């Protein structure tokens, strides 16, 4: 079984060198999803991220050898921020090693995830039609993954990797967190595509159902917001029935699920914020508050630590690894690692900003936030103009990642970084078109003004 990842790695190598970029992306996704959820990590000789890192470093070197302008960011605003992130991460690694805050080996375990940011320069050179082919292939494997996901409802389990929170009593509902990774993308695609009605209905139910079974409140809210923004910006009457149908589904299906999740201790976001503001001791919110309360309290505890140690406020404590002997932090609030049975004090899968704030300080938070803000600003501008549905949905994902930073880890792992870069680059494929349309619009305005004179 261990030979399979090596064979697939070589196939990805061959695909890129032969300029079959769609197959290369398909192979790269195989590694960041641990075989699309079908292969246990123990069957990989090294960590899947290491396969991805080798691709990125070697192919970037090859491309730069053939084109000295490969890393140029002169006319690329997003590229400038990506370059800044890479430089800042290198600075943090060097400072960590020089000051002996952690050993070079442990510090590299943290810093190596940031190497995935170099994929931005590889991805931006891939033509749009290769992305379209890639998503068609991804649809097939995601469909297979979705079938096995639904089979868990009838007791066929153990095939897909990922977390499943089994119900412990008759009043509880099992929460399935191992659904298809790109379910949101395909749900939106079939919502707004001109596919035959039977195909649309099947795919909306199929992908929407997998998201509902995950019981992710924030995820469902983000999807609703993405749909509303799409309809309003496109301003097409034919999409209004989608809003009406979505409202009906939300009332009869989503709202009861929200009430169930709230009854399990996950209160409303408004109540959670009030709990944090009014609490005399935020450490008491670890078990008392809802999920959002827990996340905000965890973030505030890290901020208070930096405030009490101002030498770390700007640049953080550095690339200190969670398992390092140099990890001497004693935070009372942290994400519990169910697999290893201990409470994390540095890393967190619950909120993006906790590890970034602690490790990289206010400057680090500012740089990563700048990336998301610029991407969101550029994406919102082009949604109205671009007609390619792949680009539009990728642009809508900027909303997902901006809001999602408060409910999941976006930049903590190399796989999460790859997803962000994938949608950033795909959404930017429409940038030249937007600029041309703006230029034409300005020319028409100038012509009309001249004609009136």
C-alpha cells in the first residue's frame, strides 16, 4: 500500500512537466486530502504535505530557470502580499533559531507549512481551462466520496477518514464531519448553472445534504450569505426563486438544526460575545460558554499574554512547536486534541487568529488580514462583471474565508493554505477582463461626453 503514494507522486511530477496542469492539481489535491479521504496517513512514507512541498520547491526553481520574471509581483497586488508573507515567515524562523526560542528542527516543523505559499506563483501561471478540467475531475471523485459519506447513515463506516461524533443517547444526532471537501463549491455551481433541472435538483440535494449532516452553523450561514450576494450583484430575476426556496429550506430544516445545536451548548453568537465582554475571568468561559465564546476567550487570553510581555506584541513568540520542550506556555483555554488526548496551548483548529497572534504578533495578524481584505475587495468588484461561473464561485469563497477565520484554521496547515491559494488564483483569472471592461466603459463615457458637446 505504501508504494501507491510514490507512484501517484511520480504521476504528478510527469503531469506537471508535460503541462497537464489539471492532472497535476488533481494529484496535489490527493496529497492534501490524504487520498481524498480514502487513504490513512500511516500508508504515506512521509507526511502528505512533504510531497506537496517537494513539488512546490522544485517546480518553482524550474520555472524560474526558464523565466526570470516568474516571481515578479510588479503588477500583482495579491502577489506582493504573498511575497511579504514568505519574507516575514523566513524572518520569524530565523529569529526563533537565533534567539533559541526553539530548536531549528521544531521551528522548521512550524515554518514548513508556510512554504506552501509559493504555490501561488505556480497556480497563477495555469490557464483557466485547466482549472475547469480539474474541477470536472474533482466532481467525479467528490461524488464517490459523497456516496460513501451517505452510506455511513446506514452503518457502512470505516471507509472514509475524518471525524464522526457518534450520538451517545436517543436525543442526540450524529454529526458527520468527514463530508466531501468541495461540497460547498459544487452546491453553488449547480445552484447558479444552466444545467438540466433534474441534474440541478439531484446535485443541490446531494451536496446540500452533506453540508447539513455536518451541522456546521457557521458554514451554513456563510453559504446563505454567498447566495444572497450573488443574487443581489447579478441582479437577475431568474435567481429569486432560489432565494425563496432557500428561505423555505432554512425555516423547516436549517432552523431546527440550529436550535438543536444551541441546546447542546452552542449559544448564539450575540450571547457569546456578551459573555466574553461581561465575564470577570475569561478562563471560566472554557466550559461554560458556547463555541464562539470559547474562541473569543481563547483569543483574548493570548492577547493578554502578549500585552503582559510587550517584547512579543509586534512579532510574537516565534515558530515554537506545540510538541516542543520549549513550549512552556500555561494557558487555561485551548483546543482539546481528541486524538492525542491533550489540550493545545499554541495551535487551534477552532479559530485562525490564535496561533497567528501568539506566534507572529500584531504584524503577522495584520499581514494575513491584509491578504483576505484585498482578496475580498477585488472579488466583490468582479462578481457583477465576470460571467465564468468557476471564477464567480471562487470569488464568492473570499467571503467564506474572511468570515471562516473565526470558526476554523485557515493558515495553520499547508493543506488549508493550498485551498486558500487555489480559490484566490482562480478568482484572479478574471482580473484582466475586469480591467478591459472598465477601460471600455470609460471610453464609452468619454465618447458620450464628446458627442454631447
